[in-house]
C-alpha cells in the first residue's frame, strides 16, 4: 500500500533537481510523476501537462462535433440544418466528456489548481509508509525553495 505525497515546486526548472535527489534516495522512477503547465525537457519521470478549463473543453468539443458530424452525415444525408444540429449535438457531447476530465483533475489537485494554472510544478511521489517521513525530511532540508505539502494536495497546513 502506497501513500502519495505532494511536492509543489514554484520554479519548474528546480523540479529536475528535486526529482534527481529523490531518485538518488532510492525512490523508484515509476513511483514519481509530475504535473504542470511548463514541464522541463530533462525531467526524468513521467509528466502530465496541466491544462486549464478552455484547453480541456475546447478539444473535447471539437472532437465530439467532428465525430457526430461525420457519423450523422453518413446516416442522415447532407442537409445544412441537419449538419448544424449534428455539430451542436456533438459539441455538447464533447463538452460533457471534457467536463468530466476537468472535474477529475480538479478533484485530484483542487487546492493547488491556482498554483498549477500559474505555472508551478506538482511532483507526486507514491511511497511506502516508512519512506514518507524520510522523503519529506530530505526535501525540506535539501530543497527549501519547494513546498512539501504532505499526503494532502492542500497541504498541512494548507498553503495558498
């Protein structure tokens, strides 16, 4: 059973040094991942780009509109009003799908959403319980420029 700890790095370029230090501590690479708007090219772990609301919803709406338009065009013909209706229906379906993805991300990082929107990097380390204190201590001592939020992405106590 692992426990995730959250480390917020205000300058994403410092994230490389933090991750390399965690790897030197013996934390397995597959136990570390990063999320952020700007991800350093030399970050040695899996990273997921952080997208705001518009960047998540718009592509989903476009995919939904295009998919329903193509499928509907094959089924219903080429009437312009039918095409318009199909585009609107597809965009609505895509928006619902995109909103669900957006809610999943907000639920996971909700308390740190503003920081991620502003460009901070969030490092998540899935650790065995005995390693949690050791890693938190290491990061706090060796990297005072980052915030160790602990096992709650809101921090304990919560950070702004």
